[in-house]
C-alpha cells in the first residue's frame, strides 16, 4: 500500500516507523527538514520538505497515486485543509485526519456528508481519555479494549503473590469462566508472551489477558479477586485536552481536582466545570500536593504534555501516599524508567493513535485494532467472508482453520450476540471474530484468512 503521512512529529514518526515495517511504501511531508532527515536515516522511506497543506507539495509527494493519506500534523487546521484539497483535486486516496480540539469534534455535522471532506476522523485525546476512564471504572485492571461495539472486552490483570491466579494452571480456571465465552488469550511474563494452553501455569507478576462479554467483566474480576476498591478522590495533573475531557467525564460521580501550571489556561477551564476544582500550580510541588491531601487521594493522573514532568509528579504523588498513580508517556521507551518509581500504569497516546490508524490499513475486512504491550502484540476484530480455498473461514470449523500458534481466538460475535467458541464451532458469513496476535508479524496470516473476495 502507498501511504502518505502529513507530519513528522511524535505521532507521524511512530506511524511511519510502524507502517514502514509492513511492506508499505511510505512518504512523509513536514516543514522541518531536521525531523525528516532523522526519520529517513532510520527508515526506508521518502520525504518531502514543505507545508503539508500546499497543493504543490502534495503533488511532489505523488498524492495522485497514493492509497491512503494520514494527516497528523500538529495543527488541526492544516490537517483539515490538506484533506479538503486532496478530496477536491484527487479521487483515489482515502483520508484520515487527527483532530484534537474539542470544539471541532462537538458538532458531528462538521465532518458529515456536507461538511469537511475527511473519510475518517480520529481523536487520540478522546481515545486516551476513555482508556483512563475505563481503568478508573474497573480498578485493578491493567488494560481494557472494547470490541464489537462494546459487546466484548479484552482486559488484563496482574497476578500478585498469594493471589487467586498465582500458581494456577489455565485449565483449572474453567470453573470460574463461562465455558467458551470467557477465554484466557495471553500470558506475558517480563514482557515475553507464553503459550496459553491448558497446562500453562500463571506466576506472580504475570500479566494475564482475558476476553469476556462486557456485562460479565466486573463479575469475573470479583470471582478472580482482582477488583480493587473504587477510586473516588482523583487529582489530575494537566488541564490540556485530555485532562479537561477526563475531568468532565468524571466530575459527576467523583471528587476531582485539576492542577494546571499555566495561569491563563487554569482560569479558562475553571469556568467550564460544575464540580471540578481547578488549582494553578506545579504538579510536582510537594507542598501543594500535601496541602491537597495527596495521602487521602485514590488516584493521581499525570497527563501533562511533558513526559519527564509526568514521571516525576506521579512518582512523587505515590511516595507521598496516593493510593494509585497513572502517567501518560508520549515516548514509549520511557516506560523502561518506571520500575521502582511506584507508578502503577503508563498510558501511551501514540500506541492508541496507531491502533486507530491500523484499523484502516489492515488488508482484511477489519473492524478494529488494538495494540498491546507497547505495540508488541495486537488484538484484531475481523469480519468473516467466504474466500478461496484455505483462505476462507466461512463454512469451516474452528479446528480446521489453520492459523499460526501465536494467534489465539478470543471472541465470536454473531447477530450482535457473543457465542461460545468450541473446536467444532462453524464460522458463518458476517461473523465478527476477535483474535489476539502475540506477535505483530503474524497479522498477515489473519489478513489472508479474512480478506473479502474481490468483486
């Protein structure tokens, strides 16, 4: 696939790096020649220096022969203008644009059939906010992804010393699982995926991934003794796009405070809440945190746009007595700094963004993609269609479909219902099949099996 990426910042670079390794032809436009030079040195891609919304620059990047345009510059207006120009003068490329400002996203008609011509609008800030909110709603969970319109959830928990899961073989958990509808799909030990056959034994500190119908997740967590006490008192460090959205989503049912460094920003957002308290100050100020009863806080969320500040503030909050601490990291490699800090979880916005984009890049009929374990693994929701020979799953039993050992079936949704998966379950046309790929290199096998017949 020929892909044009507009913007070589953190998001554009991470998207280029991920897609360049999957036999795609990548071109990146950015006005910063140094960014492009660094990117080109690492990857086998072509670059064009200039304004990504300028018709001449787009033509130099050969947009007319491009299959997909991904607009992720640091300005919403540039992304929108570029997509408008492409739609006006070229018929071939599909366009994806990142839009960050809430005001643009509040009006659905703005990007509707008669609005700004963008095929797919993604909002990483909204995705990250929802990820954090899910972690707050189900305390004790390390990761949550929704599939099939929310009917199914993929979630992971940590096996703790002397906990219910620790020392158990997977096959012994079946008494606590709804046969066929709740499945253990992966065990990661020190970041390495392990086989998930019935003989596998869960050890302390393992991250265990489950697929389950959404309505059964809370019950399952209770049964596995993994559901922690509710998180009610929350401090959010950073009043940017994500912090503001998170506070608005939580303030009705939680006690929420925001710490925002910029005085003008703090004054502005303070007028937009009903119950949230906005404080102007440094989120890594020990005296401020103590004054705001950090030792009685259930959750401290460090979500400024500065990774270093997030790590320092979250680790300080935890040292001062906060029950749990979450931080956002725009540089995934910084997650290696977290052991020993006390920080419970890191959320990676670029990984969330890449998952949204990969949904539209995958070659099969793919409804959703979620990247896991820092992007090393992938969960995919694909739609079954009748194909040719071995590459068709429709009409075949589960045990007759040959997929690599690193791909695990997680859920099967038919007619908006989650059905049990057994060895003799037969795939039907239109089934939504959610799978866990322990290695991204195996995704090509899924794409082949779920590739719709060409008309």
